[in-house]
């Protein structure tokens, strides 16, 4: 009996199979595969999603950290561009699985860690995301509070004004996230043009008022040799990669709604690296101009906006709220909400998962973290993000090398299915994760192997790919030749023209 349908490279369950699984404890309306009708996101939606998330304060100021390490402006921009091109590779590879099978990240993780083991990578991603949610909410709170104080002098004298802003901004994030990933589709369409136009206006203002770009763009690199540059370049590159390494894991949460592989692939390929590079350049150019205009380099856009008249500050506040909201919901709430929902799909909805994530972020006391251990925690979270590379590697190896993009979709929701492995855990996935994390950690212990730690995400990714592929040789969960065709009905692009032969509908690398 056919349990799934493939049409134009997209697979969904047959109505009969979906009905049969509706009572499974691993199934609910948020975690089920998307239907053909729900594959409605076009390339524009993915472009606006990424542009909206990239236009944020951390991206604006990212290049400042690289310049402080001794790079000149074009070395910093080049490092940012290269880092985003590299992280784009696992993003696209994992996007393919989400688009083809319409599954969110926690369900995708069942494939390579087992029905219960999936909680390991899902919660690992969720912990980092929840931490960043709290910290970014606090950063956004500080920006909004500063701008309100500059606009309305009475505001700074109001008791608990910072707590009020935090509570309102936190609630706004949770409310938008409560609506689910589809809310990001709308938010991206709103945020992208507003923040984009504001950035261009700011760049024109800086160039006009400074009479040029300013001294930072003329400052040469501090590195005298290639070796000295590379010693800083590789750790910096890992930091840039880690910026989006977490979203590389849960990108299926969004790509499960893609209309086609081609649309999501092209949109993401152009929007992510170009937006990050261009926005970082705007940050450098505007900051360079502030040296001429104000006599000091203002890398923080909040400090810069405080120099303007009240009406500009008010508009700037709205723009920062939109920018902070877009990245926080898209990058830091969706993943942990899905992970929490996956713990008990029958009782926990995505909306409840988003609310629990918000409460957890408050319990982490981001104000205390930022006040006392800001640099350490940022370093810890960045390192944690970089070490998610092994999980990325396992996901890529399983889908592309072990299963060759074929799976029994219905068995991802069957507690006794082939993807439950042994008592719900795929020990090969656990072993590969341990190996992928342990080897880079040697760089912290043995000075001569420091390069392993400085490039932990990259080494962890490739080590886990090799380890997992080797360990999964001959695994019983892998569909045997011909099994995929037996459970799948293939349809051509012409409605009603069904064929049962995969030969007439081969799936290419990017369909």
C-alpha cells in the first residue's frame, strides 16, 4: 500500500496514512508533514526572511569586532562574506530535506537520532536559542529604553522604566512567535523594506555630512605577514559561521513551506551572504563617517541615533523594534518552541512551546548575565553554536550520504517504526556526536592542536560526517533498493497523470 505521494520533488503522506497516524503520540498538527497546499512560500518570502533577520544590531556591529582585531575594512567584509557562504552550504543541504518531506527540525532529527534520541539535538539547539532569545530581548530593551529616554526626558525618571520596556518587548516577541512560523512570512515582508530603506538613508546621511567615507576606510591592516593575518582570520571565520550555525540546523522549520527546491535555494543563496556583507559595510562606512562628524567612532547604532532630533529618534526606535523582533522570533524562538513541543506532541502545541521558551529565557536572567559576565557568556554561546557543527554534519551525512534523500515518511511518526532504532535511540548518531565534539576539544587541552578548537565548527562538521557515514553502514533503518518506490506514488506535473515509476521523475541534486 502506498503511504506517500511525490509530486515535483515534494513528498507528503496519503490521506489514508495521515489519518492512520493522527492518534500517534508523536503526531500533532504542528509536527505533521505539510500538505501540497501548504507549500506556499515563494523565493521572495525566503529572501525577505533572511534580509529581515540579517538587518539587526549584531550584524551591523559585527565588522567592528574584526577591525578591532587588526583587519582593515575589506578584510573584515571578506571574512564576513566567506563565513556566510560556508554556513550557507549546510543551510541549503538541510533545507532540501525540509522542502521535500515537509517536516520540521525535531521530526527531521528523529531520522538520525531516533524517536527519543531526537530530543538530544533538538534540545541542544533549543538551549542556545533560548539563551540568545533572552540576551537579544535584553539588548533590544536597552536600545529601546535608551532611545525613549533621549526622546522623553521624563521617561528616565519613571520608576522601573527598563523593566516595563523589557516586559512589553518580551511579550511582543512571544505573541508574534505564538502565531507560528507563518507569522515570519508576514513579518519579513514588513521588516525588510522598512529596515532596508532606513539603512540606505543612514548611509547617504553619513556620506553627505562627512564629505566622504571617513578615516576608518583608509586605515590599513595591522598584519605585517600572511601568517599573522591567518592566525586571527580562522578563529574570526569560525565566529562568523557560528552567527548562523544554529539556524543551519532548524532551517527545515521554514523550508517545509517552500513552493519548490529551486525557489528556496536561489533566494537563500543570494539573500544571506550579500545582505550580511552589505549591511556590515554600511556599519563600517557610517561609523567611519561618525569619526568626522562627531569626533569619535560610534559603532552602536543606538548611540548614533541618540545624536539626532526627537522625531528621528522615535522613528529609529520603531525600526530597531522591528529589526530586533524579526531576528529574535525567526532565529531564537521557533527552534526551542518546536523542541519543547516535540517532548509531548499530544499535549504541547507550538504556541505553548513559544510561551515556555519565553519563560525559560526570563529564568536565565539575561540582565544579570549581561551585567556581570557579558563577554564570557557571549563567548560561551558562540562556542556552543560552533560546536553544533557535529550535529549539522550528522544531519547532512544521514540525509545525503546514508539515505540518499529517501525515507519512509510515515515511520517518522510511528513509535515502533524503523526510525525508533533501539528503545528510541540511534546509538550511531550519539557516537558520531561524541566523536565530533571530543576531537576539537583536544585543541583546548593540547596547545599544538589549538587549530582544532579555533575551527571547531568546521572540524566537528566533517569529523561527524565521516564517523556517522561509517557507523551507519548496512543499518536496517535504511530503505533497501526498490523499497522507496513501493511506498511512493509518483505524479508528474500534469494533474491526474499518475505513474508508479521513479524513472520518469528522478530527483536531481537540487530539484
